């Protein structure tokens, strides 16, 4: 039995997937999300781990935050980031397994 998807729904889904892929099509953002797939990190930890300088790091984290791909929490002066549940997390888990895991 095949499932028929309404063309308008399919178009909306394709647009959402394309938007996600455009955001992921940046090496710095991919590295950030790859680390955040594993655990929550603060900005200084991300900067040190990934060797991404502060201006670039802030710019890329802003894109991820505006797209709803990461969430934040503040603890004193530190801001902690984690990947938001949803399609981005699912995609990043597959990418991590394929490209960042022990077998990669």
C-alpha cells in the first residue's frame, strides 16, 4: 500500500528540507552542530575545541539560533548551547555516525 502525499505538503516539506540543507552547507556550522550533538557546550569551550575565532563563532551561532537549530541557557556569564531536538538533530546524528565516528 502506497501513501500519497499532498503536493502542497510535499512542496512545503521540500522547502523546509532545502532550508535546513542550506544552513548545514557551512563547515563551521557543521563542526559546531557535530560537537553539540554530543553534549552541551559554552562558547569558550566551542572556540577552544574547534579553533574558530570569536567573531566567526558568534556569527555562526547566531545563524543556528535564528534558524532554531540550537537552544541556549545562561549560567552566570556563560551561555551554553545545545542542539535542538528535531530534523537537524536527526540529520546530524547520521552525519556524525558517517563522518565523525570511530569508523570514519
